[in-house]
């Protein structure tokens, strides 16, 4: 019995068993790490969905009244009640002088080409 226990065959079988067990442990470790990462991502997505739900429920609560619907329509489409007037203010873009700004590299390149003014 002792002879069989300390034989080379027994050591080879034991070494193979240890390697196979080590591979299985490493695989389980990798899966545990992946699961932990996915759990964190899922919790973050759940938190964002809860915030979105709170926002949407607040929006729908505001639209449940006539004043809320009117305010939303005015803000989104710029509509007015009968008798009201809308004033649109446009910016004067003809008098704007556009100033060209160049990075230091573009200034060096223009200087080398002789475009510098």
C-alpha cells in the first residue's frame, strides 16, 4: 500500500487533479468578477430608470390640469390664445464682424506660407 501511495503514477494523477481543480477555481473567480461588474452596471441602470420614472410621473402630473397642458403647449410650440400676440426677436447678424481666430500652429503655418497679414 505504501509503495502504491508514493509511486510516480499517484503523483502524476494527483498533479493532474490539482491542475484541473485550479483551472475550475480560476474559471469560477472570473465568473464571479464578471457577475459583480454586471451587477454594478445593472444597479446603475436601475437607478437611472427610477430617476426617469420620477421625472415622467412629475411631467404627467403637470399635464393632468388645464393650466399644465397650456403651459406645455406654449413652451413647446409657441402657441398663443386668441387675442394674444407673439413677438419674435431676431438678432442682427449683418453687423457682426467675424473675427478669425487661429491656433498657434495655424499662425505658424500661415507665416511660413506668407499669408500673414
